[in-house]
């Protein structure tokens, strides 16, 4: 992204806000990992989407039609001693020159300045409830104005949820955003290929995770977009398995759900493959069923279809296949109506994807599923999971967990699979691992 992208977003938001309004948007707080050690810092996605400013202790304020400048950034001042210990700061001049702020003030002065910016405004756009401490500050500024009412101060009469407006903007990706997401998907695809190529019985899940991280960083991604899932054997039946510590056994499948973040945009890929490079008959039967559901769901991703169409397509394929394999009994329509498939496929077929791996945006408008539009990006990730000991299921199926996940963008005439770079056909996987 460049300064023009961020400026365009701010202008669009302020056009929606209109005159007589003010938007207040703090970035994320730094978090302590243990004692004097902090977690790696990442700015709040909404804040970064509008500012491109990567530092902590910052607040963006938008005031449409303010004569002195509509975009105000409160941030840390330059401090040579602190910068020696903790790294460079943009400072007030950098906020204006490098990050496009019209006006910049020290974050330490925000309590003195913000009430004056709020005075006379009719509406305050702010996301309440995310940061209770900052909520208290906002209420404090409002109360400061209320105490001046007898002196003629005018207080805002309405609070509007900023996230509702902003998240609708974030849902539709620009060309620059899609380019970043393609890069993230390409890097992650290479990482999955590396994992397939490296995998052997006797390795640990952690060793495979190390291969993923190496490939992410080697291509310019600093972080995974989320905690990687590297789940061998029955661990794959735990949907959010995180330990990544067991040994990989000959004859088991390995499910990897991992994606990198590039330029603040996420990728999200899942592939499942045999540890020894060859699918067993049962593994292949279930894998081909999940793959068929993956293809069927992707085919439903195009403009004017609704959000739930891909899920409905995947459910139909999986339910029909489970009946054919003898894992379910009955008529497919009734089994779907009764949610019988949820014993084996218990999650949705996808989610929005963007700056956050589970990205923002409503899935329904009112009571209706949202229609897909060009620029929306989502995952397609059907799966089947049969935990050991599952009742009324033959032992030969136990311990098999399979998920196949792709990142898909809605285009004007259909869809684009951004994660095409990693194999998912059984023959392709076996050939790569050979």
C-alpha cells in the first residue's frame, strides 16, 4: 500500500461521515508476554487500514472539513534515548511527512486537545467495547465538554459504531489489496509444498512447522497470519490443534493449516497428505470426497450468488458421499435437513479473508445471506473428521481428519483461486512426495 491508498480510504470514510462529525480510532496496545518481554507488535487492523502507521501509542482522528486539516494523528514524539533502546520513531514530523497526517500532536497531550476537537460536533464515530480503557478516555472527554455546557460548549449528541461503516469498506478489496493477498498466498503455497517435500515418518510436527516458518520468512513475510496447525494422525480431528509436538507416524495423514501475513494481509491454506507419501484406500476415499466438495463450493463463488451457496454445495457433496461410503444412512435431503453430516463436518465451509484471517464484514444483511460481489475474498475449506472411538463407525475410518482449504477472490465474471500453487489432487501430492 502507498500513501495514496490510505488517503483514498480516509476520504471515502469522511464522505460517509459527513459534516458535523468526528471519528476517533486508537491503534492496538502493546501486550506483555512475560515480565519485561512484549509480544511482537502489530497495529490494529482498522487503524492501519486508514493510516498505514505501524507504531504503538497512536490515535487517528478524522474531522471532515476541518480547516487546519482533516486527518490528525496523535503519536509518540522523537526521543533519542528511547529510540536507542527500542527503535526509531516517526515523531510528529514523520507523521505528517511520511504518513500523510495533516496535523500531528504528542500522544501525551491527547486529553487536552481531543475535547476541543469533539466540541460542536453532532456525531462521534467510535468503536465502543473493544478497548475498555480507551472507552473510559472517550467518556472522560465527553464529560469534560458537558461540564462546559453552561459556558456555551456544544456536546455531541450521537455515537455511531465506526466498525460497522469501516468493515463494509474493508470487505471489498482494492487492486493493491488483492496484489498483497496474492503474494501472501504464493508464499504460503511454497511453504506447503516445502512441507510436503520434507515430510517423512519419524519427524515431529514441530519440525514441519519450522519448514513452514523458514519459507515464510525467506520470501519476506515476518509472521504467520495465525498460529499454524500441524496435526498428524488423530490430532487432525481437533479443529484448532495447536501443540504441534507429536511425532509423525508411518501410515497417518498430516493436516497442515498455515498461512503467512504479507504487508498486513493474510493467507489461509489447508492441505492434508500422507506422512509416507501414499494414501491408504480409506484415506483416499475420504480425501477425494472432501476434494469434490472443495471444487463444488469454489464453483459457487461468483457475483450474485449468496454467501451460503458454497457451503450448501459442500454439504450436499459430503452428505451424499458419506452415504455412499456407509458412514451415514438415509435419504440425502433429510440427512441435510437434520444436520446429520455435522457429526463429521462440524464447521462452516469458509470465512471472509483480508487483513485479519477471519476478516470483518457481515455475512447477512437483515435476515438474508449477503450476495457476493467482485473484490470480496473468502476461504473455501470443507472437511471430514472421524475421531478415534466414534460410535457406529468402523475402526478403519478412525483417526482420519481431512481439510482442504483455498483462498478465493470474487471477480467480475466468476472467481480466482489465489492458492492454486499448492497441489491438492491425490496423484499430484503423491508424485511431489515421491
